[in-house]
């Protein structure tokens, strides 16, 4: 069971939200699962749009506006079936992500995408990338413990969207 103390403290802090909460989620992910590149994306399954709302490498993967996502076995697994997507080789990543060359250039060859589910709907994903073969069955199971703090971050993101005083 992860220690949520630092995450809860970050969530409760006034100002700088939701970035403080997302940074605490990243720290928890590093400790619990392991990650080289960490991002959080929103998912609008009715419009087939996503938006990066947090990135551990903003120079390479900036927080940005919405973009469409393609219907692939990734969306079937993650968005429709609400299960964690796992790819442990760059070849498997290339089958679903057009930016696989950039991913490889960062020394990442494996990925897990953990769905964030609220009220029965996938509202986002926690995206973890690392070296080839990194995301073992045990690490994927451990990543399930990120779903609740991920949901809290996404709800805080929605609450503070457009709020200039956050």
C-alpha cells in the first residue's frame, strides 16, 4: 500500500493547483512503479479528443491543447475496456503511437497507460514510459494504486480550469 501522505498534503495546498497535485502523483509513480517519462492526458471518449495536462518533460512533451486520438487496439483496451495498456517494446509502441521515434530517442521502449475512471467513464490516462521490458506484471498491478490519486488530480484539474488564481 502506498503512502499517500505527501500526495494528500500536495492536494490540500492552496495555490499552484493542479500542478502541485500532478507533481505529487508523478513522485508517487516514480516510487511505486518507476518512470522515465510521465504524462497525464484527459480523454473525451464522446469527441475522441485528448489533452496533455501534465508532463515531466515539458520541453519535449508540452502541456498542450486538445488533439484527436485514433481508434486502435490501444483505445479499445484503455478507453473502451477500461484496462491498463502495456507495451514493453518499441515495436509494440510503434503500432499505436505515431511519436515512437521520439519516445525511443528519450531512451524509452516500454509504456503503460493507466485509465483514470470516474463515474464509470475514462476521463484520462496516467502514462508511464521506461526502458524496454520494464513494466512487469508486478509493476502493472502496482500502477492500479495510482487510479484514485489520478482521479483526484483530474477532478482538481477540472475544478481549476480557467481559474487564474489557482
